[in-house]
């Protein structure tokens, strides 16, 4: 008796008997030395960008902070003067004075540019 559920195949697919897969090997690699050199280059670039701001004069630092892109938030700065150290945002510069908005009272300080000793960026 013949099995009625099995049918002969409708289409025969001819397959190659000696087909071996083609292997593509790796064309390049990174060694640990190359990765460490790249990391050192990135560190050096970061350090040089930090030191660029520190190497500016106080007048140039004020101009740099005031001329940032408008899309960036205002930078908090630590302003060191002959009277003391203030932390706040530099708002504007007029002639020989710098207007600074600080976190403590009074909120606004007007500092003469000749009294400025140093400016350090604290963050956003």
C-alpha cells in the first residue's frame, strides 16, 4: 500500500557537491599600543584646551566668556579680585568695569578690571 500523504517533489534543486564557503579574513586590527597612543593623543588635546584658557590674560578671559555662543548656557566662573573671591556669572563689561551676578547677597557685583587677578571656569 502506498502512503497517500507523501508526494514527490515538484522541483529538484541542483546543489554543488564541492562547494566550500569563502572566508574573508580580517583586513586590519588595533593593537594595545595603538589604542594607548590614541588615548594619549585625546588626553593631550584635552589638556591643551584647558591650558589655552588659563594662558589668556584676564581681559581676554572676560571677552572669551562674554562672546560664547548664545546656545550655550552661561558659564559659572570663580573670579579672584583684590577684595576676595566671588563665584558667579559674568554678565557684561563696560569700559573698565565687569558686572558679575553672584550667588550670595548682594546679587550683582561691579568689579573694576584693574582689580581682577584671575578668572577660572567652574562649570555650567
